[in-house]
C-alpha cells in the first residue's frame, strides 16, 4: 500500500510520516523479520523513473532533502539482471593474502583483475550466535570484561555465503540460530 503521489513536498511539513521506533517494533518484531505486517503501509513517496512528470516530482523531494523511492530505473533493472550470485562471487571470491581469523584484519589484497579488467572486490563473512549483529573494533574488544565478541570472522567465500543465505531464507532461520553476514567494501 503506497501513499498517493504528491507533486511536491507539502508546504506545511509532516512528510515523511514518522512514528516511534517502539511502535514499529511492536507491529513488526525484529525477531520476526520474515513476516512483515499485512498490509504493509508504505510511508515514502515513490516515483516512476520512466515518467518525466514523476521525475520532476522526485527532483522536488530531492532538492528539499526528503526521502523517496524511484523505480523502473533502467540501470538498476539491468544491474538486477546482471548481478547474479555467480557474477558477484566472481568479483569477491578471488585470491588474496592472509585473512586473520584472530583479529579480523585483512592482509593486503593482491590486485587480481577479472577477464574484463575489473579489480576484485573486498569482502568477508562474519558469523554470530544469533540474529544480533554489531560493528566493533576487534583490537578494542576485551573478552574478560565484555564477554565474547558479537561476531567472528570466518572463511566462507561469497558463493558459500550466498548458498547459505538462500537456505536461511527458505527455512526462515530462527533468531537464536547461527547467522552469517557478508561485509563488502572497495579494494
């Protein structure tokens, strides 16, 4: 359920509709992510990139620094078709020097390029004992005081992580089961 399209931001304010996080979490608990409330009521404006009039509307929201969504963007549609798990794995699953499981620090990557001359991407997998994920600085984490770190680096390739992600989606992996997260960046 999307809101009616506005030709521009309302002069009186009030967009986007905001609600307390606690209200949202009551309606859609974080441990039940696979079952969003029905109907899911969208609050953000959405604009069709193929409609010049709607593009002009979107520009008004952009200029007002307000959030919105754009759909039917040809480059995004093309990327969605091109970026299969196999394609993405081909950019992440390359040779790299050591990846320390103790301190979570990547060694220096070799500049391996694919057949198209595109450099490899930097990424790694982390695991957590449940669905809680937190960014932290491993060298500043003191286990005697803070307990075990919230995540641990592991050696899953992107291809193996993607296979597990499909499995986790299929079985609606429970919030207390081991979860794997893929972190990516630029070389």
